[in-house]
């Protein structure tokens, strides 16, 4: 069992294999921000790298899938496994800050993300541009984040406040998600060991 100080490092590995995709993800919430990502989709790899680097989460992702429907299956199933991995690594969520938000600029784009790791999977996502495409179309960005939130048992709100570039909007969203997660999963030194809920339990 690996520990840092008196705390166990929060790591998890989840694998999922279907007729449409094969996904394996390992993450360490107490890592250094290293990423080893291979999905075959350059934009998805780049966005997962943002989560690792700016969330200071070690992330290893291996994904492949049936390409007959484009990138839908790989992107959706990667989101599902990533969410499950986060949920598993958090355990009972005792002692974490739980709620946080971030506003992140990238040139002309500005994204806001708020997250509550309170055990209730729900997402409201406004990418600001449903028409743009590429390896991660705006609608797929929305679906990725919704799928991730449900499986992570997180309440997630995402909004693009301004922006013109397809790439910049998406990258700003993922950087803001990373920063919000970094703060939310952090241990609360003012309430060490406490369940961050008046219910006394999360889940």
C-alpha cells in the first residue's frame, strides 16, 4: 500500500471492453501530472493530457474501438471509464474539499467549470458552439462531459463565456475542468477526515 505521509495515495484502474471499444485507464489523484495517453484521436489525447497536467493527476489511458461510426464510441466510452476511475479513486470521499470551480482563458476563449463531488451525477454543459466539428465535435464534447459526470457521481456545470476558435473553446473547457477537479479532490486541512456533507455520508 503506497502512502504519502499518513494518507493512502488515491489510485484506481478500470477496464471496460465491449463490442464497440476497449478502454483501460489508470489514474493517481496524488500524482505529478504525468500523462501516457493513446486513443488514436489526437484531440482527445490532447484534452486528456490537459486534465493530467493542470489537474496534477497521473493518467494512463489506452483506448481503441470500432471506427465505423467515427469517434463516438471511443470518446463516449473513454468518458465512462474515466468517470468510474475517478469515483473509485475517491473512495468514500472523506476529507476532500468536494466543491470547486475554475474560470480559464485561452486567447479569445473563456470557459467556466464548477464541480461538486457530492455523489450525485448530473451535468449541464453549454459549449457555446454546437456547429463546430473536428475530432471532438461540440456535441461530443458535451456528451463526453455528461457521461464523465454521471459515472464520476459528480455535479458538473460547464459554460463557454466567449470564444471563436473551435480548438480554443474545447481546450479552455478541459483546462478549467482540470483546475476545478484539482481543487475539489484536495484534502481539506481544516476538516481532516470529515465527510464533506451534512448527511454524514456521500453516495
